[in-house]
C-alpha cells in the first residue's frame, strides 16, 4: 500500500448496497477489485461476467487476498465477518449499523485499535455534499427535526426502522451537537414487518438542544430532510437533492419590537457528488495514508448506543 501498488479490495455481500460498492471500487484508480462474496449464485455470476473477478461463496476465501474489504451483509453478520477480517490484518468498512450490540461494537473497535487497522462505518450521509456544507453553518442548535420516510422495501427487515433508517440521522445529530444525550423517549409500531416500521424519538442533550427524529419505511412519499433551528437562523437540508436553504434574521433588528423581523435567504454552494463514491474514495485514502476515517468505529459505536436506547424505549 506504500509502494505504489494498487490497493486490493473485496466486497462481502453484493445485494442492494454491496453491488454498488463493487461497481465503484472497479472504477477507482489505484484500486484492484479482487473478488466479491455472496450466497446468491445468480448475482455472483452477473458480477463475475461484468468485472472478471474472483467469485466466492465463503468470505474466508478473501482473507489472504485483500488489503481492505467492504462488509455489506445483514446486520447479524457484521460482527463475525468484520472481526475475522480485522484479526487477519485487513482494513474494514462495515455498513451501518456497526453491529447488533454495543458489546460487539466495542470488541470490533478494540480489535481494530490493537491491530492498527482502519475501521470505518458506512454512515453514508456524512459524505453528502449538503451535510459537508452544513457543518460550516451550524453553531449552537436549539432544536433539530429529522424526517426519513419511504416506501417499504424488502431488505433490512432483520432490524427495525431505528437501525435501518433512523440511525443515519442519529449519527448526523451527534456529529452536529457534540454533547452528551441526557434523556431519550420514543414510540413506534410494526406495520408490515415483524419489526417496528415507523418510529419517533426525542433526544435531549446536555447542551439544552432537543432533537426530534421520525423514521418510517411504510410511507408513500420518500422524504430525507433535516431542519435546524438556532439563534437568528433556520436551516433546512434535503439529503436526496443535496440542497440547503438557510434563512437569517438580519443582525441589528430588535427582536422585542412589534414589527415583523427582516429575514434574508443565504445561498449555499454545494459540491454535489455520489455520496457512496465519496465515502469509498475516503476509505481508500485512509487505507493508503493510514489515517482515521471520517466515520470511525467509535462514531459507529456512539450512534449504535443512542439507537439502542431508543429501541429500549419502544
């Protein structure tokens, strides 16, 4: 990895998300897509014909062949597969959530640390161009409102909607507020699957900020939006469109006056790109330069901790 040779990568699980990992790795310079793993024979043959790579039915076939790997399997398999790769000296990007339990997450973080491995968690929204711009605008939020809604998809039904969808917004909120959570309340119900399919959570932070998060996988309309309220400023971000609207009360206006305050809109330039491509490019760069990922194992563990608290309240 330090002598100019391509970084050898593999993808374990090439379903709904994993096949995009394979596609992007195959297009990145300085990267060699060595092989993919899946139990679906048809899917394997399709990717094999497309990329002319090794096809594996067992992830252990890649252990000695790759420098880095994406793990995009069902959540219950994140821990055992990521653990084995880390223990074999392979850098790992595991899709969110990091694991099924905090104990598993802690062990993965520890193994990565002891072995000096790069360990990244796939919270893809951190690589959204609008979110990157958002981090330069948010100062001291007082209230945050998140909506992540969409139609039911026959995937990730091994976990509830909190670990499937809401955890994206949990990670974003924790990264923006950077303050301990002091109280959690939540409600949710199963609708189509045996897991909770729609949930609402209220998080209170030591800083005084409150975040209200709603996630649904039984909605007709697809919505991916976060709204942030802070002194003199309202911010609305659309994840899907990678767009931000920012409104400011003009400084100097008297908030106690009876007149309507003057509000101005600020145009925010956004560097739009495919978030997954940016995420994988960042992971490869971390592997090459041996630097801490933007979304580390510790970040994934923190998001899982809050998600677990929400699930306990449901």
